């Protein structure tokens, strides 16, 4: 293997057989390549120490790539180099590698400190839930406001309603001022005739129903098929509803 040293990195990186093709590159390009790994290693080391919990290479890449912009290959190489340098620890579970901070760098925590931390965690969790609940309420209010009409839309709606109201008022005034009003006795006569016709309508419809019921007792088909064969059209066929009297 060959060692290269980035201009701003204090760690020498051994070129393994997996990246031997890079040997053909210019030394400045190789320095840039290892500089990016060095930068990623610095970021990842701080992240693992701050979080102090295990992560896979995919987790580290997914959590940091948006903010720092390095690729997954760079993250994997940085984690491997940090492990080789003894700055982090690695555990292998089957095909999965897990990386975590070196625990020897942290001071031992007493039982009293752990209890204090538990209390702080409980208080922060409660505070988080309260803030989360407030956020939900604010989101609900925002959604309601977004679905409501704006001041400009309300003004336009009021203007349209006022115009419609004025049109109805004008029409009403024309009806009131007309000289050809129907006399009360003529109106009453029309109502009486209407009642008579509706009553006769009901009577005939009932008669037809009684007759067809009697026929259908010995008819092998349905009522609809019977009506179609003899040419009976019902109110429902013409979407007619019998008025109330």
C-alpha cells in the first residue's frame, strides 16, 4: 500500500487495493480526495461523540449528508479510518457494521448523576409533549384559516349578494305594482281544482296497483316486466312525484 497525506489533515491514509485505481490520479487530486475524507471524519467523530449512541454507516450518511454534503462512500471511508485510528469503535453483526464513540474517553457517571439525568429527561419529555400539542393546535388553526375566505374574497361575496338582493327587490316591486293580480276567489278555485285532480290521481293509481297485484299472483315474471309488456308507464319512469294536498 501507499500512504498519502492531505495538506490539511494530520492523518496518513493508506491506499488499499480497493482504491488502487486512484493511484493514476495527480497527487493534488488525491490530496483533494483524502481532504474530503478528513473533513468528513472530523464531522463524524464529533457527531458520534455528541450523540454517544451506535449508528450504521447508512445512518451516519443519512443524518449528516444534507448538512455537510459528503457522499456515502466518503462517510464509509471516514468511519473505517476513524476505527483504524482507534478514535471510534466498530462492532460487526453479520453483514452489518455498527460504529459508536470510544467509551473510555467519557468519565464514569455516578448513580446520583444518572437519577438527575433521568429527572431532566422526564421534564424535557413533558415539555416536548406540551410544545408538540401546542404545535398541533396551531397547525389546526392555520389549516382552518387557510380554508377560510380572505378579506378580499368576503368583500367580493358581499358585493355579489347585495347585487342579487337588489335584483330580487326590483322584481318584487314589479310584481307588487302590476295591475293584473289574481283575485282571491280565482286563486281559491285553482286550489280546489288542484285538490280534486290530485285526489283522482291517487285513486286511479291505487286502482292500477290493486289490479296489477291481482294479475301478478299468477304471472311468472316481475312487475317491471309486466308493465313493459302491456305498456304501462309509471310516475317513477317519468320522475314525477305526487304533490301533497
